[in-house]
C-alpha cells in the first residue's frame, strides 16, 4: 500500500515542460524576496524577518496538488506556496514585512502579524461566508510552534462531516467532503505535544489530512538528534503506517531537492487523502536554510563548515536549476535573463511597497509640521515647540508613532495658553488617534449587526404546572431542540456520545442524531478544541466539550493564541464561531473544583466567557450563541445538574442575553455581586442577613466577557453605596477584574460610602471533600461575616462587633 515515488530519472520533457519554468520563476522570486527581506530588516525598515528560503521546491509541489476548497494550516516558511497559488505577490510580501495597516496592501493581516504569517479571506465585507469551494484557502497562521496542528484536525474533520451527515447545506463549504486539509511544520516542531496529539487523533479518526514536515535537520541552533528519537520523525512514526489489517497513516519520504519525486509524492498523497479519507505524512528531507532561522542571528555560529558546504551544494533552487539545464528545458543564458528580470521585479516591488507604506505618514508629517509651525509663532514656549518641529522635520521616514508622540508632546507646552492654533493642533491629534488606533484594535469581537451582544434576550416561559426537573434534563432537551433546529450543529468530547456526557446532559442524543453529530473523543483536550476551531472555520457550528473546567488548562494555548485572536489577527476576514462547553466551580478537590477565572478572562480576550448560575441560564446562552457567530466559553455549574428547576416550554428558543447582569434580590444596604455556584450561597446568606437588619441586593454577573454593558451594577450602588464581590477564584483574580470594571469603567467610586471589597477563595487549590470546600472557598459564614464587618465599619452602633 505504500507508494514508491518516481525519481527525477523518470521525468519526461513533454509531461513537465509547460510548468517547469513557471515553477522556477516562482522559486527564484520567493528566494529573492527572502534575500531582500533580510536586508530590509537589517537596515531597520522592518522589525523582524523569518523566511521560507530553502523550502521552495516542496512548496511548489504542494501547490500543484492543492485544489479549490482545500485548506492549509501551516507556519511561517510557506511563502513560496502562497506565491505559487497567486495568493501572495512580492509587493504584498514587503507590505507584510513593513506592517502596512491596509488590508488591501497587506491582505494577510493588515500589519497585525509579522511577515510570514499567511491567510486567505473567508468572509465578505458584511461578514457572510464566501464560497470556500471556489477558492484555495489558508487558515490564519500563528507563530507558536506546532500551534497550527490542532486546528488542522478540525479542518480535515469538516470534510468527513460534510461527506457523512445528511441535511447540512454545504454549498459554500464542501463538495461531498472531497477537500484535503494540508498542514506544514518544521522538523524540530514535531517535538511539541500539539503535533503528537494531532497526529494520533487523525489516525484514529481517519480524516483527509496531509502533514508535510519540512526537515532541514535543525531547530534554530539545535540539531535533530536533540529533538527527535533516531533524529528522524518518520522513523519514529513508522508504527502508524497502515497495512491490510489496520487503519493508520500513509507515510511517504522524499528529498526536498528532487523536483519530480516531490511532484509525484504530493500527487499520491493528495489522491489517498482526498478519495479515501486517509491521513498522510510526507517527510521532506534534505532541505536547507540558507539564511539561518531568522534575522535574529546567523547559522554560521552553530553549523559546521562541512554542513554549510553541504547546504550550499544541495540548496533546492540550485539543484532545480541544474536539473533544468541537464534536461535541456532552458539554456544557461535563458535562465540568467529570467533571473535578472525576476530580481529587478522584486526590487521594484520592494521600492513600491516602501513608498506606499510611507506615503500616509509623509502626508501626515506635512500637516503636523504646519500645525507646530503655527503654534511656534504664537506660544511663549516657542523654543521647545520649535525643537519638536525640527526633530520631526529631521525624520525622513517617519512612523506613525513618531507623529503621534511628537504631536502629543507639543500640547504639553501650551497647556496654559489659548489660541486657534492650539485648538487646531488638538483637533489634529484627536483626529489622528481616532483614525489610527482602530487599525490596531478593531475586530477583537464582531462588529456586525448579528454579534452576540445584540441578540435580544428571550425569557423562558413556563406552563401552569411548572414541572420541576433536574437541571440536566433542561440541558438535554434544549440540546435536542438545537440539533433539530440547526443541522450544522454537532457536539463532541470525552464521554459525550455513547453515555450522553458524565452528567447526562446529552442522554440519548447520539442514538437520535448519529455518531458524527454527537461524538466521543479520546482524552485530548487540545485537539478537541482544535477540532472545533477547524470545523467552525468551514461553516459548521461545533460545540466542543471539555469535561471539567480544570482540564481546560490543557488546551489554553490553543484557545488563547488561535481561537481568541482569530478575528483580530485576520482583520475580520476569518471567523470560528466555536462554543466551548465545560463544567466547573465547587465540587471536590484540587482537580475537579477549580475556578481559574482570572486567568481565563485575561488569556481569552476575543471570546465570550459565560458563567450561568443554573442550567436554564446555560441553555439560554447556547441558544443565544447559535444566533450569532462568535466564539464563547460556557461554564456550567458542576454541582447543579441534579438540582430541581422549572422546565421551560420554549426550549431552543429562549435566549439569555450576553453582557447583561441580573438582579435576583433587591435591597438597600449593600450590593453583593457573584456568579456560578457561589451565587446560590450568596442568595441564602442574603436571607439570613435580614435577621440582623441588613438588606442586601444580590446581582448575578452571568457574563464575564463582556461584563455589564448596561452598567446596572453602578445603578445598584447608587442606591446601596456599598459593594462586595464574592468569587471562588483566587485573591486578585476575577473578583479584582469585576471591581476594576465597576469602579473605573462605571465610575462607582463616586457613590461608595465604604471601600469596595472582595471575598475570594484562599490562594491555594481547594482541598478535598466537603470540609476542604468549606475551608478553601467562600462559605456562608464567611460571606455573612464579611458583609456584617462592612456594615459594622459604617455604623458600629447599629452593627456591634460580631467577633
């Protein structure tokens, strides 16, 4: 079953003549961009460079087998591939290097990512999907080594879903699941856990995925022997090779300088994955890295003279050129003329890109010099302002930060002056900042009319009998309504399928909707999240289940670096509306009752983080999110599945609003804010506080990212003049975040008669069993006494010291 790729001796001139010189032109163009790109960094025009030189030939072969509808999930060496597909021009390459903040000039990220990070546009201007089957697609790169692997699994799985699940409108996303997801990775990065987890998962799942390892035998300065057992990743993975009796991988090896062998190998891999949904590993060996790892150093420092000489002789472009001459496809003179023309074209592209990058700054500089000159003539501090003006004039190639910094400093010298010239400068500074700041800050969240925070709340409705059921039943029946309503929804995770999750919130749904829509996975949180990201990028609505909140730490890198930043780093051109479902907060012990909310709210900006107090609220959040297209984390209360709740009769329809708090009990003396499982304790304590004459108002945060968009908490504080935030995170965690939001953003300090305070868990992880919970996290007595202490401080006579 293992193909034997052809070698260069088998090539026929007639088969390849029409494409060879075109491929050579792309290879030389890409190499020249790498060479000039390094010079631009070393001369200071660009901040950093990491290029694809030495990897040109295998990328040309990959491009030849890459079809419309396919997806790439790669890394920062793949510029030749993008150029071969016509998705990256030399001018765009340099705009990316300079960080031009114009999506038309730098279509990869509008300057938000360093050069070498590639993407295509999946969305129209209005946020709707393009027809992904009519274009070649690249998911947006991240720098984190092997971080592209988890999403690759989901991109491949989407093809399997579209091929095997009926009823989904796949018109924009798939042609009967015939698309291949292509992954690229450096040999050293295969040492990362993300690679091994993804590799194993794809072998189990049998999805159409091709992983291409570009092997130049180094990881920065460290040779392969320190990265990989036997120094050879395909040898290590040989046990995954499929045979007549066992499913697995097709594993292919090929040398990176052998043009025809590369073409045949990639064609074989494409056919195997595309037709049979079998994953393939292509180990591309004997590659080089002519300029070293990046512009941060030189490979002459760590490679031997013998290795450097070998790399010079076996450079893939050099070997390709020799092969062209040997087979009389072109003459020496023809190649020299072609190379000369390419070098000139690349130089021209570089010059044009730099001129286009500078023009807005030069235009703004001219305006600012005029404003500073006008103020100089009127101000008593003309000497200082004149120096700023002259400093600006001396900057021949100004950056935006130069303009912003000098203009703002200029205002310091006219603080006590009043003139039309000062007003004009203030207006210019405000206009410039208002214009430029969004180019670096927009698209953290959706900016479209269907964004999650604009989905209107719909209250659950109840019948006359108000049937009381376990909370898990509400979740189960609501998921049933969701799967019936949205054919492109699916859910997967550990114990999610056959047994219907560990708390029976999906009981019976796999039998009803099939193993592809309600699926079990292995124990592998990172790739569960990766499955969700990839499938969401291809038009599906996945719900990825992480069994417990504590386990989300396994996948936090993928959530933070990939999912949460996707919309932002693509300037709104790609989206992955993945819902992460998990359960957490108070239960039993260190590993099953964690509440790392402070970490999550800071690491996952770009996602919504929702903390429903019961299963009805949780079900409403799922309904809301499916009306929008943004990623979110929903944390169900782990100890609430068996608590009784009234069952709504509008399952699948009611919506819990996002970014809105809910007042559960009105009061006049103090505002108590909490969320999740701890909220139930707060509600009970509020009733007990009445016995000592304290009337507490209780508010459920519900939504942490975003929090209280309507500023309802400050409205409560205007009435009570006191605030206590109760939270089971560690001190300084989520409670501190909530206080910052309330005191700073809502200006609540204006209405406080007592210092705002927090009551949190202890700094350590929670100890085991009921006693461990009591002494580790806020308990009812802690809350009662903390509230009483605040009231005692305010009025010692009315509230004598308790203890």
